[in-house]
C-alpha cells in the first residue's frame, strides 16, 4: 500500500466536535430515505428533542464523467439550503464508484456545491452496481478502497470530512484485517460499518461484535445494522464497543426510535401493540399528511412511496395495520388523507 496519508494529517477540528458525544445518524437508503423522507424523519426527531446529528444522501453513482450540478441538486435538494433539512439537520453526500480520480473530481465538485462532508459507499450489494466494480464488491480489493478514499481525501478541502461506509466483507469476513489497514492509511475521518457481509444481505442477525476489531483505528467508528428497538441499540453499543450509531429501516418503522435510545425510555414490548411509543399514532398523523403533500414526480409515485412507509409503520403501530387494510388498493390521495385522519378510531 502506498505511503499513509493519515500519518501526515491533523484530525479535522469539526470531527472532534462531531464525536464529542455519541452520534445518531439516519442511514442513507436509496428509494426510502429520499429527500422527502429525510425531511419528515429529521423533523420528527428534532421536534421530539433528539435531532439526528446528520444524515447521508442516497448514493450518487460516479461512472464516466464529472456529474453536472443538477444531478447533485436532484439527489440532495438540501444543497439549496446550506445542505440542511428544514429543521437544520445536515446532509452529507454519498458517492459510489471505483475510479479513484473520477471519484475525487466529483467529490471536490460536490464540496464546491456545498456538501458539508463526503461519504463513500463500499456497502451496496446490488448486482448492477457490483458488476461494474462499485459498492461492496470493492471490499474484496482493499488496495482499491485505499486508492479511492485517499484520492477523495486529497481532492476535498482539508476542513471537509471524508468518511467511508463498509460492510464486514463481500462474501465473508476473511479480508477484515486488510480492509481495516486500508482504512487506517487512507485518511478517512470516520468509518461506518454495516455489521454484515454483502452475502448476508439485509437479513438478521447483524454481527455487532465484529465491529469491535475496528476500534483499534484512531478514527471514530459508527455501528449500523438491525437496530429496531432501543434495547437493540444498547446491545449494539455493548457488543460493538462504540457509542456511535446509524439507524436504517428501524428509523422509518419507528420514527421515534432515535429519541427512545437516548431517553432511556422503557421498551416493554417490540411488537405492533407497543403502547409505549414516545410518538403516538395521533401525533404521527400530521407528519404522514405532510409526507402526502410532499414533492414527488406525480401523485402515483407519492402514493406508492407513502404505502411503502405505511407498510413499514405496521410493525410499530397497530393503527397502521388497520389503515393499511383500508387503503392498500386506494389510488386517490384525498381519500387516503381522509382515511388517515380518521384512523385513530
Ligand atoms: C432500501 C435500502 C436502500 C439502501 N441504500 C443505501 C445507500 O444508498 N447507501 C448506503 O450506504 N447504504 C444503503 N442502504 C444500507 C443502509 O444504509 C443500512 O446500512 C442497512 O439498511 C442496515 O441498517 P438497518 O438494518 O438499520 O436497516 C440501503 C438499505 C436499504 C434497506
């Protein structure tokens, strides 16, 4: 591996500030935590008194050229507003690609457009992406991981953080030591680990204990994967040895999850009859209506997106189950909003 650039760098002041306390992040999720969902979920967390420290955009794919500004603005409309959602949660920009030079150029441009930080995706399991040497397949090539992160680090202004998001490996965990060494040398400012291999997909369990060995790095480590309840968040912190967490599908299913983790809110049960929510169904209704009034290509897309969310909410709220039965075939937005308003009784 080429000479370490990490050894020659001072830690960025902002990074030390970011991680002075345990961070709570909303995960990047293509097609799920899009700008509208980010807007709604960050607002809820903010209103409940435990805002997300930041969220990360869906991955922007870098393949052949410098992407035009409109692509960055499409994925991250928050760039028009200081790269923050309406309630002030920063959005970092995630890039995915295998060409180090091109990744570096795009990262530098994203910073010119106002990205507060760049995250690099080494976790995507999609065949269409992996077949073009992007995402998790690069975990099999730690030298390329190093090349990409260090090229991006060198091209981005020194005060802007660069992070990486990985899984434990591609088909298995045999390359973990090499991956860790590559990250250590690359100059990454922090590392997020989805505690599964690509082959393990999104199925439980997540192997939080495997994150432990990355704690020898001098940079902060963020644990991710399979956190659906406050109890699981505690177990994850214990087993991984890090207090920094990124929440994915659990944050969409239970929009108050981030609050529960840090308020020691007792979690008596984890099923849909959970009456112990910090955010009641009643209080969640206006946020769902906001979602249904949000921006989308058209109403069909918006309703499809809402149904995707409602289906996830059925895991956390019994009222959502009844509403789901009522509207799952409904195509009219006004009718859905009407049913939603009446869904408390
Ligand atoms: C629908 C979906 C889309 C995702 N898209 C991305 C993405 O664009 N970038 C990324 O780094 N991870 C992506 N992920 C992975 C999540 O960020 C996270 O690592 C994973 O879901 C594990 O966390 P969870 O078990 O809490 O959901 C995606 C996950 C899902 C379910």
